[in-house]
C-alpha cells in the first residue's frame, strides 16, 4: 500500500458519492496502473479526487467535480458486467478536522482527522455495502411479494396447482442474492484496511452503526430464509400431489385390468 502524506490528502470538507453500476466490475485493467492502495483498489481521479473500486460493481468517488464524475463513470461503464438500468446512488459529506475525534455527526456528516487511503477505503466500504443492501432489499421485497400470494392461496383454498417453473424461479432468486451477499460482497466482513490500521476499528464501527449494516443484513437473511422455506414447501406439495396422482393412475389401471379379466372369464 502506497503511503500518502496527510498534508497532500487533507481537505477541510468534501463530498463522497457512491454508485452501484452492475453485477460485477472488472478492475484487472487497473492493477498495473499507479494506485494509492489495493483491496479495494484506490486511484486518483481528476485534479484532486479519488476513486475506490469494488469488484461487485460499486465505485465510490471522493472530492470529484461533476464533470470529472460524468466522464469517469462513462469511461468505466465498459468494464461493468450486467449493468443496472438505474444505478444505485449514495452520497455523504466529510469534514476534515485535524486532531479531532473521528465520528458521525447527528446530521450524517462524517468527521475525519485526516484523509488517508485507509480512511477512504473504510468509508467507501460502508457506503458500498449500504447501496448493495438497498439493492437487495428492493429485490427481495419483489420476490416476497410474488411468493406471499402463493402461500395465501394455499391457506384459503388448499390448492396445490402451482407452477414448478415459478417456484424454482423464486428459489433461484434467493440463492443468487445469498451468493452475492456472502460470496462477493461479504457484507458482514470488515475491510482489509483494518488489518493494517486497527485503530480505524472505531471509525468503521460508528459508520456501520450509522448505516445499520448488520441489522439490515440480518433482516434480509430472515426474509430470504422465509422465502426459501415457503417456496421449497410449496414445491414439495406440488411433487407430493403429482406423486399421489400417479399412484391413483396406477390403482385405476390395476382395477381396470381386474375388471377386464373378470369380463373375459364370465362373458
């Protein structure tokens, strides 16, 4: 990790904006360029700005002008897999107070004693997870809305006439969301910067509580579990119903064969 002098990175106040662009961001092309830090990759942008890039499709920009932001996002879009029609957005304000206590003001302003690559990585990590959780919350709410009527139909009518393709689609959505949360984004994992600077644990903890990362993640896990259990239960009922139907067909054929044999014997 490159070392930057605090004086070179210091700002009195600045704006940080995050963008969830798509499913995945291919940052391999940046690995050989000059970087302030890696894991996640931290680069210079424009005259005095910085960008933190995450493989799961998030870009967080620090102190970047509107023109620089538009140009940079247009340039990096080509590296995004499965881009979103409406990218997720998040914005925060940072005040640099040299020697001050690092915390989050009641109005949401993030107070830092200095702006270093490690601090940018910590802030970017929380903003990225906030956007990702918001994206998942909307997506899971849509799946939940599709599964709930199926359970209601079962309760009211005891109907087992469900489409297997539809149920498998719900289960697939749940598995894909769980994979992205746990496998790619590692929502509950701490950023790599804390291994090198454990004194930033306090800042990370305050930001994590401010954006309710753990609480929202647990709520999502609970919803995903409910959706998965409901869809799997309905799928089991469909299979049971079909198995029962096949058994009745077999019984009918046996009875028909017995009747046919008796008919031939007596008539």
